C-alpha cells in the first residue's frame, strides 16, 4: 500500500472521535461561537460510530432535582471509587446533567419515558441515590444531522494517531484515512479527544477479538496519544470486570438489576447477600467481581441472572430497553439460543478486565474544564477519569470542553508544527507497509491481549506483573515484524500499538499501588490490605520526556472545593 | 461475521458499507454488491441492518459468538 502525504488541514477546534461526547462537543462549540471553525474526525463515522451506535436504553447518571441530589451523586461516586475520583468532577456532572436531558428531549435526539403521573422513569442503579433515567431513541443520526446543520465539518474514516505539541501545548494532530491510506496533519488551536475507552483490552472468554462489551473500535489510541503528548493518566490499575452474557458478551446488568433481577449461583442462591448484605447486586463492581469469582472458585458456578420472579410488564420494559435501544442484536442472540429471559436463567461469564472511564475510574487526568495536563488538549467521555462517567460525563464534559475551547479561541495563537515529529509519525506508520513478509496485525493483537486476563485479574501479584512487563518488551520488539497490506490493517497496527501502551500503563500502575483497593478492582495478594497512605491518591502513568520511558508516581486527588456562596 | 445480503432486494446503494463502524463491509466493484472484507472485525452491532433502505441486509453473528 501507499501511504500518501496530503496537504495540511487546519481548524480552530479539532474534535477527535464522533461517538457520544464528540458530537455534543461539536454542537456546543458552534452554539457558543457560530464563527468557530470546528472539524470532527472519526475513524468510523459520526453517524454510527462508538458505544451508542444503535442508541441506548438509559441515561445512567442524571440528577433530576425532585429525584436525587448532587450530594448523593458525589457520595455514590466517592463510595464506588473509594475516594480516588475528583469529587468536583462528579458535582459538575450532577449539576449539569438534567439540563442536558431536557435539551436532548427538546431537540428530538432522545426521549425519556415517564410514568402516568408525568414524572420521569428514574431508578436506582448506584449504591446510593436514584440517577438512572430510562431513555429511548436512535440518538446518533439525529445528532449528526444537527451538527451538519450547525456547520461543523465532518471527516469520516479518519483516525488520529498522534497529538503534535509545542512547549507542552497541543497544536495539531496526525490523521490517517483508513480507507485511502492518506496521511495528513491538522493544525488546531484546541483539540478535544473523545475516542472512548480502551474497548479492546483483555481477550474475551470467547477468544473473539471483537467480541467485547465496550465498543471494540475504540482501542485506546486516545490514551496513547495523551501519553505520548506528555499528559497524565490515572487509575489505570483499576480492573473493570462486569458480569457479561455468556458468549454474546453484551450488556444486561444495569437493566436487569434496576428492574429487580437477581444474581444467583448454580444452587439458586442469591449469593450477594453473603458479600454485601445491604447493597446486594448494587455493590461496587470490584466487590461484586470478588463475590462472583469466589462463588465460581468454590464450585458454585456458573453464575446466572434470574428474572423469573419479575412481573410480565417488567420483563416487557426490560426487553424494550435492551432489544430496541441498547444492543438490539441481543434479541437475535437469545432467540438463537432459545433463551426466554422471563422464564430461563441467563448464564454469565466474567470476561475482562476492561478499561473504560464510562464503567470505572480509569483515564486521562482532567480538570474541571476537561483539560488534560497538556495545555489546549481536552478529553471527554470514556477516555477521561471522570468516574463511572457513562453518557452523563460524555455529554456534560463534551459540552464543557467545547465551551471552554470556544471561549479561549480568540486568545490562542496558532502554534507551529514540528516537522520532525510529523516525519517520525509518518515513518512509524510507513514501516509496516514496507515489509515483504511478517506477522498479521490480528495475530499480534491476539498475542498481546491473551496475556491480560491471566496477568492482571485479581488477585494480582508482583511476580505475575513483572512477568507481564517482560512480555511487553517482547511485544514491542515484535511490532517491528508486523506487516500490513492495506490501510485497514494499518489502522489495526496503530491500534495494537495503543493496546500495548495501555497494557503497560495497567501493569506498571498495578505494581506501584502497593495496597489493595476496590475489592477485586485492584487486589494485590502480596499487599492484601488497604493502606491509608494511598487514600485520596492516584497512581499516575506518564511518559518521562527525557528518557522516553513510562513512569508512575502518586498524586493527590483534589479536595472538594467549597462552592461560591456556601 | 457481518452482513448477509438478499441479492433479490439489494440495489447496490452502498449505505451499509458507508456506515459499518468496523469497516467490515466494502462494495465489490464488479458486482456492485456489498461483501464482508474484514469479517473478523464485526461487533455484531446491526448497523448494516438498520441502515439498509431496502430490507436487504441482515446481521450474521461471528462464528465464535453463536
Ligand atoms: C454496550 C454498552 C451499553 C452501555 N449502556 C449504557 C447505559 O445504559 N447507560 C449509560 O449511561 N451508559 C451506557 N454505556 C456507556 C456509554 O455508552 C459510554 O460511557 C459513552 O457512550 C461513551 O461516550 P464516548 O464519546 O466517550 O465514546 P464513544 O461513544 O464510544 O465514541 C468514541 C468514538 O471515537 C472514535 N474513535 C476511537 N478512536 C479514534 C481515533 N484514533 N481517531 C478517530 N476516531 C476514533 C470511535 O470510532 C467512536 O465513534 C454503555 C456502553 C456500552 C458499550
Ligand atoms: S453488524 Fe455492525 S460491525 Fe458487523 S457488519 Fe454489520 S454494521 Fe458492520
Ligand atoms: S444498504 Fe442494503 S441495498 Fe444498499 S448496498 Fe447495502 S444491502 Fe444493498
């Protein structure tokens, strides 16, 4: 294949990733300043890319004033994160989420079912407080239409591969068209990364590389871009392991549990009563994982969802939610397997660990404007450490990042592009196209991802983590033997490189946090207790700009700021 | 796996290939029909099904999922 260098592009604001956070950012930037030149790129398409490509059945984290309070939300996230999430970010999500819900409703992007008395259908999913509103609608095509109408420029099938910096600030990005193999630089005054979580982390139990819970087209390139640009990432040692429908590896947990479903073992026991008698299935995910793994280890597996006690009308609502809005192909799956969710047990598998700021605390360290530790580089959605952000963080921080960037635009001068950095990136992507023979990117990906579950699942140990580091070194060596034949494979080559980066972050931060926290979220067999010295402290993963090597260090989590007038 | 096409209904419009988020589906330049160029990259999302204006596309689960 030919990696053709195309003339540079330019935009006031470059948004990378057009899934959930990206289109909201684009819309809000234009609303703030219609003259702003906004470009959004997505390696899939803005119309259908990302986690909510077919819609979503719930707005998991919206604080509706009559239903819950911001304080309850902050409390819940502090409980789930054991104090390792910036509470100011949770407060912002709580305060701004309801206005977003109302706006999505009035724009016709999504609908929010109500009870007969006119109140929104809201249920409890978090350990404390009711923040989950039922939602319906094929969100993405409507959003895409809105941003086109607002004058946002859209480039589909365009993958960003590196952020270009000048004196610690972002000034542009390198782009690859995954269908044509064209390579391009885009200069920008501000950049918002909305590339989602690391969807392609541990190999799922099926062995299928793309059979993941999180969107597999998000392969952690955003995390990797922030890292190489000099930014900080936190909580990368946290393992997100959720119960997944066996083989399908799709969602069900939040929908089943909020409607009163139970987790049971093979003896039919509602075993969470033993491990979290008050919170039961709503216990923080690391506690739940520890419980499920213990049941399986002690011979009481498999684990199932049991919905057989629920009323027919409730089963109907569950089916509408999952089958019509969230993961519609689950319906076909159940039909093929002959499973009737109201009458049969639903078997679960424990794939993972996954790595996602939407379903956990991992991601880029950001401030209250969603700015990373690299100036003018923002991150919103599953890529950022905003604490179980779900769609709420994507929409709220997508908006805040865009409004901040739009406001600052007039004050930001254009940076200059370092051609040496551009050349280095061009050469990195060119190298696999020049080989006559070599490994397939998919083989390489399999080789990397198959070590994640055995080496990172809790209980973690120093020896297993160090052994993983040794293997990561060989992966880096073997990447030089990967050969690509077309631009689609070149995208995969860049993805595998990002997977290796995120894996190294997870392993090194796991070694650094010499304590146990979050149940099986990070359980070190050699340090089985929580150490108060680690309270309110992140482990940061960052690139040592002098050595070019990965470094990790503790950093204090910000205290809750008193609000003005309080 | 990816898309399964009902040739009697497909008009060759290319919507499925345009929108498949995994870049699985491409159009065959000779037959003007869609095909699964990268069938092992399918997330079984069903976007191809909903984007097809003619009811010609169905999602076929990958081997390891069913
Ligand atoms: C199956 C499933 C069920 C869920 N259920 C719920 C729910 O019921 N309620 C809820 O609130 N939340 C739910 N979530 C979580 C929620 O969907 C996510 O938190 C949210 O959508 C994340 O938005 P995002 O913009 O960060 O990422 P995404 O929406 O995933 O978008 C990321 C985009 O970035 C693009 N991209 C990635 N890398 C690059 C690159 N290098 N260059 C260019 N583009 C790139 C991708 O193609 C994609 O379009 C669910 C998630 C999943 C996967
Ligand atoms: S199901 Fe989704 S990923 Fe698979 S071919 Fe269809 S659109 Fe592409
Ligand atoms: S969208 Fe439907 S009609 Fe159009 S090419 Fe695809 S299968 Fe054929």
